[in-house]
C-alpha cells in the first residue's frame, strides 16, 4: 500500500467505516500514510476492513462505536489517544438513510436520522476538537475534521425529508464549527457527495424505479467512490491550511436542475 505519503504520521479516525464510503475513505487515508482507526457498530465488519488494510501494507485498527450513543464517543477518543496517538483527522461519515415520506414519518424514524446524521456528527467533532487542542495537534495547524454531508444538504431528494433536513444540519454545523474553531487551527469542512451505490441505496438502484432515477441524471450514471478521493485528501491534509467552513459538492452534476 505504497502511494502518496502526505498523511504520514497522522492518526485518522473514520466513523461508519464498516463498509461503503467509510471503508473506502479509510483505505484512501491509509494509502496516503495515515494510521487509520475504523469505527462502526458492526465490529466484525470493521475488523475485516482493518485487516484488509493491514494486509495491503497499511496501518489500521478496528473499534466498535455507535455514534447515536453519545456516551461511547468520548471514551473511544480517549482510548485511541492512549493506545495509538491523538487524532489529527476525523472523517465524520456515519449515517443512515432516513427513508419515509413526510406524511408517513414516525417520531422514531425522524429521531434516528438526526441522532446519527447530525447529533453523532456534532459530538464526534466535539470530542475530536477537544483532543486536537489538548494534544497540540491544533496548535501545529494539523487538525482536520471532514464531515460527510450530501447533495441532500442543499437539494430536495423526494421521499427523504428527514435525511435532507439532517444533512442540511450537517452543512450549517460545518460552517459554525469552522468559524468557532478557526482560531484553534482546526479546519472543519464537508464533502457533499452525489449518489454513489452503497449498502444504504443499493437495493433501490436495482429496482426499475431506481434505474429510471439514474437515467434522469445529466450523465445517466452513478458516481464511483474514488471520484471523492482527491477532495477527501485535500481536506484531510496540508492543502486545507486555508480552507475551513467550506462545503464541496462532488455529484457528477446530479443536483443540476
């Protein structure tokens, strides 16, 4: 796993890393030299992903974490700092789909979307920022927080009001934290990806209706996960020295009217 080593010596923590974009981001960061902590609820899956990175020559660790359980977040960051080193890079990726039309949404479905997609993002960012400040990572200008939002943060996705609202919250949270933590030297930014086939949406895109949706995109295709790699590495590394509170949309034109 020898590639650009821009992130050599950095500890990166990726939430929601048991598959999909989270696992992909962990592989990208490891290839760039970071020591990666993969965190997610499904411990067997993150262990397998971490093992694959290690077998490919990278450095990776698996940790169980449910970001909806805020009490687990602080202890996880403390354990990572003690056992591996303070976190320099947080990829706030954990998320749920939040499907359901507005007239049918239950309080439980609404709360789940916000507990994971917004509340979990905030408290992971808070724990990371505290550790970056206390450890000197922030003072050195190396603190990076990358929130994974979505085109849903600024575009209506039909049938997904809870998801859209929660991702809009992530977008504004990114700007707020970027402003508040600028003086500490922590860069807080967000990626707003378009549709990439993942565990969350794979079944939908296999249906006839899902295929019709794809044909309605300007380029009539889904994105590939590696279309996000360059922006992820930019926001995670030295190139983000003067970038904070920024939302970067990468969607292959999917959100164009």
